[in-house]
């Protein structure tokens, strides 16, 4: 049966007589080379759902297969369970010729379009990628169709509206490699026993290969449910429409001739309502813009005033800087002149003599400190001997350990002192390295650490009632490792503790189980050296009443105080 407009008109007559189609009309467009005819129809799917549709038929008088195109739009979002517009215009598919459409002959209802060569594979994939309204699916001919038992096309398993929209391409096994070569640039592959939904070009970002490739879709085994579900999920997704499709939809909306007077009035009212809403929104937006403009103007005025104020202040500041520079230059000149006067006068000689006497006094003080150290060691030895024998000791006191380096001191302390915990003291002793008194300071540090270890052990043995703090230990006549009381300070001055920057310098690290912040105030310290800087100090945190340990946070140069700040 040849494709002819009379068959379409006959079909529409039947549907109109049955009440399925409300009305239809035919429009002829004569052309010497290839005449065309357009059919318009409208039908109601539900009480409030009206479908307007057009079918354009081209080249129906030359004995060849004509090409057809259908554009349809419903008054509500399309439901895929509704009848396909194609089946409203097509006659019943007793003739396979009605199954073909478009410039390329692609089957859409009774069977799938075969892909049986490399050339057809290339043409099929490229046409599917450029499709606008059609949904193209590649399936595998897993039984090689024959006349006795052809495989059922996919569209027969899908909701009614897929008829005319779905184009199935069934690939024979020997063409599978050629198809996958065309799909490779897209990052897709048709499985040997599966199916693939061909995406538009370019592929939408939300579509992953897992959404398009179905691993198992053997039609010979019956209903391919996984493929049916995948196509049903894919169909409602937005598709890119080219200018031709947009033009056809616009023409359907603007030039459809079967619109009723009631619908025209309703559309006008809807358009008027939409215009009123847009006008109200525009007025509201204009008022908002006016308010924003007023606010912006006020802000701009305030900004200009503030900028002027800043410029005035900047000018005053520059003038003050120039005055300060001039005063500083004068002060430098006066200072140089004063230095020259002091150097060439009796006062300069007196200052030099005073510095010499100060250096000599510091040297004598260090000598006295050394003597004090020797006496402390001798007292400790005598006490140990008396405790051991309850009789006067004989012979000189033994030589104590003398660390050759700070690293050796730390290593010895870690291995021998169980109740004294050193922090990162190798970093804080850097300013002491290379000094002429470095060896003396190392020895005094070691003796101070031993005294702290002895204090912690004695407190654990005799209890806090006898030795509540280090001051009590230093005055205790039975102290096994004495430390000169004059070297110890239980705290800092009030000026130091009340100055935030000076107090912060004495906030030193401890384990978080000692304090949640990981730092404590270490105002308690031992003097390691005297005189002019670096005048080293050892800062500690006495936690013997807690976990029984003493934490050393700083061994190094004298921290800043109220006189050095």
C-alpha cells in the first residue's frame, strides 16, 4: 500500500467518527517538483488536556516513499502513557512503508532498523548523535532475525507515546566492532549482549555512561526489563532542540487553525494576566531599584565625606612625620655630639673605669658562685657519707659528672632523671653556645636538674607536709642534693606578671594531660648565670603535688622583664 494523503485523511475520519479526534483539517501546498500536504488535528486526552498536532507529508505524488513529520503539543506536560501522535495520523500498520520516516529510511514501529556494515554503523551513530526529538537505541541481534521468527522490537514493550519517537538500531554481530569504533571517542561501548542509549551531541553533563549502557538486554530471552527501565528514565530528560524544531513549535502555537473561540479568549486572558503579573513585577523591580539607587547615593556621599576626612588626616600625618624626622635628625646630631663630649672628657674616662670595675665585680661574682658550687657539692657528699656511716667522712668528695655538650646533658637527664621532664631546651640554649662561660652554665644546669630530681623524690617519700614546695626543700637540712637558696626565685615581679607580652613569654609548653591548653605559666625559675646578658635562667613548672613531675620549659638567656622591655 502506497503512502498517500488519502489514507491519512481516512484515518482521521475514522477517529473523528469515533469521537477520539475533535476536529481536523487539510492544507495543500502544490509544488511542481515535490508537493506537500499538511494535516492539523486536535483531540482531548483528559477533561482538561487538549493536544494540537500537525503532520507534514512531502513528495507523495512521485511514486516514491514520502517523508513525514509530526509536531504535537499538549496543554499540560506530556505523559508518556498517552497515545502517540503518530498513531493518530498513521493508518493501522498493515503496510511496512508507513513505518519509515525522515530523510533516512528508519523503522519506528514494526521492526528495528538493521546495522549490518561499517558504513551503516558510521551513518547510524552520527545520525543518532545529531537527533533532536528522536531517542535512538542500539541493540544486539542475538539470534540473527529470520522470516519465521523475527525478534520483537523494543518499542512494543514501552508506553504508547514512544511510538514514532523511539528509533531502534539492531546491530548484527559482525558490525559490533565498527559500531564501537564510532562510539569510542564518546567514552561509550555497546556490550556484546547489551544495549546502548545514544546521547545527543554534546552529551549532557548529568548523563553518565552507567545511565546509557545496559550490560544485558537479550531479546531472545523475553522482555528486556533493564533496558525498558533505562529508556523510560532517559525519555523525560531535557533535550537540545535546534532552530528548525523551535520554528516548527512556534508555527504550531501561532498558526494552528483549529483553535476554538473559547480557547482564543482563554489564551488572551492568560496572556493579559501574565502581562499584568509582568507589569506588577516590573513596577516592583523599578521601586526596588529606586530604593537601591537612593541607598547607593547616600553611601556614595558618605564615602566621599569619609575619603575627604582620610585625605585631611593623611595630610596631617605626613606633616607630623616630617616634623618627627626633623626632630630625629636633631636628636641623632645631639647624640653624636654627646658621645664625642663623653669620649674626650673626664666623664668618659669615669664611665670606662666604672665599666672595668663592673666587669671585675662580675668576674669575682662568678668566682664566688664557683666556690658556692664546690661547697654545695661537698655538703651533699658529706651528708651522704654521714647518712651511710653515722661517722665523719674520710677523703675528698668524688668528682661529679660534667657534661661536655648540651646534647650530652639532655641525654644524661633523660636516662637518669625520672621525675624531671625536659622540653625543647636544645632550641632555647642556642644563645648560650660559644660563650666563655658556657661550660660553667652547663655544669650549674646539671646540678640544678639533679637538685630538682632529688626534691621530687624526697617529696614523694616524705610527703607534702614536710616538703610542700621547692623553697622548703632548699631550707631542709637533710636535702640529699643541695642548691644555693640565693639562686632560686619562686615567682616573677608583679610588673612582669601584669604585662601581657612579658607574661606571654613565660607561658611555656607542657603535655595536655597537665593542662588542656598545652601551656602553663612558668614564673618559677633558677638563676644559672649572673651579670650582664645573656644571664641564663632555668624556668620550671612544679607539678609534684599533681603527677609528681617537674617540667622544664626554658633553659637559656634571661627572658625579658620590666627593665629590658
